[in-house]
C-alpha cells in the first residue's frame, strides 16, 4: 500500500467524535509497527500506534483518483483483544 493518505470530510468528523486528532491518525498510518488487514475489495483497516502509545484502527478506502491513494474515512481506538493481537503480530510494545 502506498503512503498517500487523505482525510475526507467524513473522516475528520469521525475522528473528532472519537477524540482523535488528525496528527494521531497520521502517526498511526506511518508507524514503524503497523498491520494492514483487507476489509473488502475497496477498504483496508490499518492498525498502528501513535507516538504517545495510543493504539488506533484507521479505516481507509481506495481513492477514485489514483491507484495507491487512500481516503481516511474513520478511526477509533483498538479494543483490548485487538491490542493483544497487534502486539503479538507486530512485535510487542515499544
């Protein structure tokens, strides 16, 4: 997956509802430790940790504009079972 991400209007609204700052989304998307899971043909869930250690799941959909461009449509904190899975597969807490 490319590193070209854009926050949509819906995505900005969603992250504000969950008390997540746009910079935290950016940090999770570009974290050294991250996992990507395909949700559908068009959407992926990216699991990552912010610089301050906040575990986030970011939902992205492929942009209609170009290949490897992704629109951020939602983000939330990981649930405890997701955090455990993330640490198991992404190399533990750092």
